C-alpha cells in the first residue's frame, strides 16, 4: 500500500519541476522531500525520477506511476471532503411524471450528484395529480407536472431560469447552449403551461 505522504512528495516534485520548489510548496525541507521520494522508490523497487536530467524527467516507472499517484491523491481528497461534509446532507425532493423518467434523466441526475456532492436528490415518479398533491402537502420540493393551462396549480411558484437538456448535452466536450421561449420563468411568472 502506498503512503499518501510519499505519493504527494512524488507528485509535487513532478508538478513543480524541482525538489526545491516541491519542498517550498509542501513546507518541508529539500532533504525531507528527497528522503520521501527515496522511500517511495524503495517501496516500489524502481527509480521514479532521473536525477541527472535537466529539466527534471520521470523514468519509465515514474511515467507509469504518476497517473496512479495523482488519482490516488485526488480520491483521498474527495474522501476527506465527503467525511467532513457528508454527501447528501441537503436533500432535494423532486417529483416527475412516470413517462419523463428515462435513462437520459437518470444520467442527468447522476451528473448533477457528481457535481454537487452535498446535495442528495430524492426523485419520485407518479401521476401529475398525485405529485401536485404531494407538493401542496410539502412532501416534494420541486415537481414537473402535466396540468391544463386553466389549472390554478399550473404556475411557477419559485421563478428561476429553466434549463432544457438533451442527451447530447451530457457529453462535456459539446458546448451547446439551448435557448427557449420559457428559458427564464421569471419573465413568465404566473399561470403557464408547457
């Protein structure tokens, strides 16, 4: 098992480009950084940094390990953050009609949960009239329902921008901005239907 302190020294040496800069960044002496790298190299059985190269270069083993080391440290930081502020400490209860529940919606909710780890989405599906009743009773925070325009319940109770999404928007490399007549409900507050 890798000692995170040793991995942090290795990654910081690589990212900062020198032992001296890594020592400054980690608030350690250069000697301590060198010792930590030596201990890591001893534990893996390979040299990780070519100490004769200028600028600093990783060995083949160092190239292999650096990606893993960075991921291990990232996972450690995520775990520490979750334990300090547990995921899902803020629940949002959402109600959707059954026919709106789809794989695409599940993916959107999953991506939202990854981006906002302190929020827990509790998603419920059902008939619009049942969801509306649960909203009125305070059992749901947000509902998307199918109601006729004449219904007094068909209004934006908390006017906010409305985001339209498509499956293509799930890919982070696509930067598509969708606009719609109802993209800002605050301009259309009151009774409305979609």
